[in-house]
C-alpha cells in the first residue's frame, strides 16, 4: 500500500500551541506522524520527556499527556509490566480508534469501555493492557484476535509483532475499522500495515493462517471454541472471557504437548476470579448474525 510522504507536524504544532484545547486536538487530527521502527522506544523517565518526544513525532500533546497518565495507572495497577507491552501502549494512539464516535473521541484514555456503535464497545485500556501483557507476545509470534471492534487491541499487537490477524463479525464495522487502519497507515502509523483483517465468524478461527502462537478473544462465550484451541500451537497461549452472558471470567489457557504427543491445557483466571462482562460472542448464519455461540 502506498503511503503519503511524511510531512512534519511542527507547523501545526506551533499554530496549535497558541490555540484553545479544542483547536489543538483538531489541528493534530489532520497532521502526519513520523513512522517508528522496532529500534525506537519512547522515553519512560518523565511525562515531560515523553510528551516532548511525541510532539517531535507529530502527535497531539494533549492526547500524549493522557496516554502517559493512563500508562502510569496501568503500571500501578499491575495491568502492564513488560517493557515490550509498555512500549506498545506508549506507541498506540487510542484516539485514532476512538475518533469514529465524536462523543468518545476525547475520552479515549478513560478507564472505561466506550460505545463505538453497532451495539458493541472498545474495551478499556486496563483490560486491553492486562490481556495483552498476559499473552507475552514475542516479535516473531503469530497472533489471532477474535473481535476487531474499534481496532485498538490489534493496534497494540501490531506494536509487538508483524504477524497479527483479526476477525470481526459485523460487516459494516469490519469495513469501517479497515478504513481506520488505512487512514492511520497513511498518516504515518506504518506498523498497522501488518494487521491482516477479515470479516467472518471468529468461532472457526482463521484456518489458512493457523497455527497461532497466541490467541486473544474479546467477546464473551460459555465455552472455549474447539477450533480456536485446535489452531493454537503447542506451547501457545490464549486469553478468553468464559462464562454466562454478562458474567465472564478472563481465562489464560496454555496448551502443551507431552513427550507422548498428548495435548494438555492449563487454565488461570487473570483477574483472580473477578467477573468481567464482555459483549457476546455472536454467531453468523449465512450473512446474518443470529444469537450467540453459547451452548
Ligand atoms: C468488546 S468488542 C471489541 C473489542 C476490540 N478488541 C477493541 O479493541 O475495540 C468485541 C467485538 O467482538 C465482535 N464479535 C462478537 N462475536 C464475534 C464473532 N463470532 N466473530 C468475530 N467477532 C465477533 C463484536 O462484534 C465486537 O466488535
């Protein structure tokens, strides 16, 4: 895909710093950002240094400050801890994904799930952070996400590996989020080029791309879909909300293969038993969404 040439955001920055906060945000919404390579890590020593670094890149200083503050809260709450996940959080612009709904755009870094239309939500940063960090994604890992939604979760994954796959069941939402990635790539967030997107029923996984080192499920179901477990590599890890409607627990499943070839799985609740409600894991019949996959 062709990307527009990089244009420094400094002119917009100079104009915007003199303007009201509302104008600062809109001036930066149109600006380009400098693409970031795997060798670059943003400063984590102070808020000021992080914002100064991000401003040089061409990002909005207001959102940068909010990203920093949320990062601090995530670390304090033990939702993220590994340097790779921290880097991914600091590089991923939640505001680009929240921009689809003007009512939530400025709330992108709140400790909340947010309404993105179509009856579904963008998960909150603490939950996304913890589920991502538990997966311990390595640079070479192939990762599958079920439930693209806003696209934000796969944005984090794209800052951890170049092999990410995401499936969304709602066709107009899948199309809209594809557009969000394309716009962001054109703006300079070139890491999103590596996200493979598809509109389908994620219950059946992504057979042609399997097996996966890691699988993240972002919709709730009362059992672990057998096709997903099958498409998880031996030695792989899945995080999935399992339980009755509106009352799931977020489970980490590790799959291992014994010397005799037998497959075993171990399960751990990543919230120590706390209920975390998710939107339902729905079912496609033909091209219509009909009910859920709950048994
Ligand atoms: C909590 S929301 C989105 C979270 C998302 N990861 C994000 O970062 O915004 C869960 C998503 O799962 C999708 N979904 C539900 N059932 C699905 C299925 N069978 N296959 C694929 N996606 C599904 C919903 O449409 C919704 O967009």
